[in-house]
């Protein structure tokens, strides 16, 4: 069992999400930076699909009521233990600072965070409210039984990557003036403070429409670059709504979504239609 002494700015339980329910209006949710959660789980011998803790801007304090192996991956914190398993003794308190770069850090514990599943997932969905509530002081998190063998992953930890997102045009790029895609890719955008797990809101060049009015609601996917009447793009993340009525000028490639998930407010990001930026 783990007691949350202080959750930091925002912390949730996340696994790889609950796919297959979009027709019911249920987002996939899950870890915003899935490769980092997968790595943290591998480091402690877990299956990659087990639940861990997603920390936003670090800052958490966690008391381990029972001794356990743990690992951290994603946005690097100053503490020892990034990218390698470490032992936390019974009664020990793990104190985590702010990341040196990036936004989201993942803590995996051997056995996984064993909160109750909802529609097959332990993920907190910030949009629909499904899954466990965001962590707060006093939250008790059960830990599952150990499985597998701890084997140190010798692959190097990822460092900060250039914030360039590869985007595929469409499906509603015809709702914009012909030069809008070049405008999207021509200058940097800044991540705004009202970004969250639903979507990353950007400030920069205005994307002008060729058509007025709104679309009927239609299906959305992670990475969809939706443009409201303000002309300022929003890129959907894991807790995005299944449908939306604003036109989508393009979709960020799935391989670049972990880069998007690590962008902090005030950072700049660029788009490109090239396959390799």
C-alpha cells in the first residue's frame, strides 16, 4: 500500500487506457506519454500494461507502507532512480522534485497500482470522470502482487527532443484557406497554460477559414489539430472527447504524441508535413 502525502500539482493513476469504447462516448484515456510508462513498468518487471502514477510537474511525496521496488521514467527528476529500479523500504517516503525538462513523469511500482478497474482500465479520465479520482493527500493506493523478473533495461533514457510534430493534412483542411497549412508549419506556436490531458492549446499564427459555420459533430482521434473560431489550434491528447464540431486541419502522427505530451506551458512547438523533420 502507498499513501499519498502530497500529490504535487496534478497526479493520476494511468495505464494504457480503455480502447474500444468511443462508440459509447468514452475516450481512451491512459498515459499521455505511453512509452515512458511502458519503460517504467519494464524496469520493475511489470507487464507494460500495468497501472502507474502519472505526475505532472513532479512535486509528489509518497509513503510506502510496505517495501517495494519502484522506477521512474519520462520527464527527469533530480532524484536518483531515473531509468533504473530502486528499493523503497517499508515506511520510507519518496520525495520528488520538479522535472529538469518536460512535463510528465511516470512512477511504476512492482506489482502495479491495483485500484479498481472501470471498463477494463485503471486510468483516470479527466474529461468523463471515469476511473479513480486524481490523487490527493491521504489517498491510499493498493499494490498488486509481483509478477515477472526485474531486468534492468540498458536502453538509454530519452533526452529532450526538438518539439517538431509531424502532421498529416486533413480531414477538413478544405475548410481553411489554401495557405493555412503552410501557415501552421511556417512559424512556432507557444503552449498556453490552459493545456491539459484533454488537449494542448497553442498560441501563434491565426489559421484562417475558407468556410463559415460549424460542422456536425464527428469522430476525433488523439493528435487531431482542431481549430475553433479563434483560429488558434488545439491538439487533442489522451482524454479528448470522442467527437467534436470544429474543423480538423490535420492530425499529428501517433509516434510524435509522446513529444506533445511532454510540452510544458510557455514552450514552443513547430509542425511539419515532412515525414522526417
